[in-house]
């Protein structure tokens, strides 16, 4: 069992997130940019791991560099089992179990990979 107290380990969670991001990596720059223009910039997907752990993947699309038309896709996976951290000792701050993302240039290449 890992520090997030979930039955799934970090490698399992990261693998699920990579599979989810593969859907967005397969999209063209034109498709991703069209999503930004239509304000469809957030996707939320629920799932269940083989061990029964439930999770939520939130995927955000945004301009990374609008002048160069680079699109950033950020995704995080949360099981809801990670205890919150405390900001100023009072305010609960929830962090995802795993997160990943990429930046796509207009020519379809991935920036900084």
C-alpha cells in the first residue's frame, strides 16, 4: 500500500492516466484548438480500477503560448483517498494522486519531449 492509502499503486494510477491522455495525444492540433474556441476545455471521466478503487480524471485544455498556438493538455487522476494538506493550517488543499500532460505545437509535434 502506498502513501495515498489506496489499494492501487502509483504505477497503476499513472498507467491509467497515460491511457486517458493517449486519447488527446491522438487528436490533431486543429481538433484541440477547436475545443478551446468552443469553450469545451474541461473533461471529467469517472472509472474503476480492477481492484475496485474508484477514480476521477480531470483533463484541462488551455493555450500554453497563444502567440505560437501551442495547446497544453493537463490531466490529473484522483482516488479521493489522499488526505488533504492544510494551507495556513486551516484550509484543506486536495492534490491528485498522479498528474501528467503535454504541449502540442501547430505542426502536431510535442513540445519539450
